[in-house]
C-alpha cells in the first residue's frame, strides 16, 4: 500500500512537473504522511524527480522545444550551482527560506494572472551579451537553490525564460526541464554517496514518474500555451500554500 500510494503521487507529480513544475507539492506530503525521515525524503524524491525530468526533457527536445545554445551556455553554471546547493543542504538549515519563497511564488502567480497575454507568443531572437550573462547567473543561482531547498525552482526558471528571454510557455517549460535535469543529477549523485535514497520506494516511484513526465510533456506540447499557463499558475499557488502551511506548523 505504501508503494502504491507513493507511485500514484509520483505519476501525478511527474505530469505537473513536466508541464509547469511544482511536483514536490504532490510527493512531499505523502512522504511526510508515511513518516519517512527528512534525509530519506530528500534523497528519494531527488531520485524520482530526476527520472521523470529526464523523460520530459527528451520529449521536449525531440519536439524542438529546447534551445541548444542556452543549454550549452548554462550547463557548467548549473552544475556548479547544484553542487554548491547539495553540499550546503546537509550543513545549514533551510527553514528560513519558506516565508520568503512563498511570497515570491505568489507574486509570480499573480503577475502571470494579471498579464493574460504573457507567454502567449514566442519572440526569442537569440542570445545577446546581456542575456547570456543573465542566463549564466540564473542557471547558477537557481541550481544552487534547487540543491539547497528546491520548491519552486521550475516555477522561477519558467518565469525567467518568459520574462527575460521572451519564450512562450511551452518552450519555457522545455528549457526549464533541461536545466532542472542538470540541477537534479548533481545533487542526486551526492545524495547517493550519503546513502539517503530508499531504493525500494525510489524505483517504483521513478517508473511512475517517468510515465507521468512523458504524458505531461506531450500534453503541454499538444494543448499549447494556455494549458501550460494555467497549470503553471495553479502549481505556483499550491507550492506557495504548502510552504506557508509548513512555516506555520513549525
């Protein structure tokens, strides 16, 4: 029953994560309900999300929704940031981030809601020196945040691609998945060395997450920007709500 419950959560998380991010909102409460230690939750969830993110990334790439030039530029900065975040998470408490991140995510969701045409058109024309520097900074900072804390990483990345690089929601989701994959793999390797992955749970959950990620990526591509946007706003608000609730409970 434990594996079944977690696998269903992993499928749903993989679907929404591929579309808009925020899959941790689905899996973390189930982990906590089953009273797993926090170290095992972090390691196991990273294993699961990495599997689904890989399939979603490949799907978006095959459909031409990922920009190779951005991926090449951001790769080393994402690796460095993710490594920094993964090392730091085991050394420092991250509870102080919950209220701050909650406010930021709510602000992002409201901004998207009041801008009905945001992300509707793809007007990206290529990297400039300024936008290249911003991509490097965002890749490093958000990968470090992902390794250290995590909730909302995909939401912030998608917002960056739409507002700074002028991507539409579908292409923003594709490029977000590619950078998420990098920032997931590095901490995962570190957590594996620390023995914090429950493989008896992680493997069936990863399979379910892969199916969810595949379905979510195809749904995003097929249904288009409007579908992705509303899933994005919904998951942003749910993520913020979970963080606020966590902060209140602690």
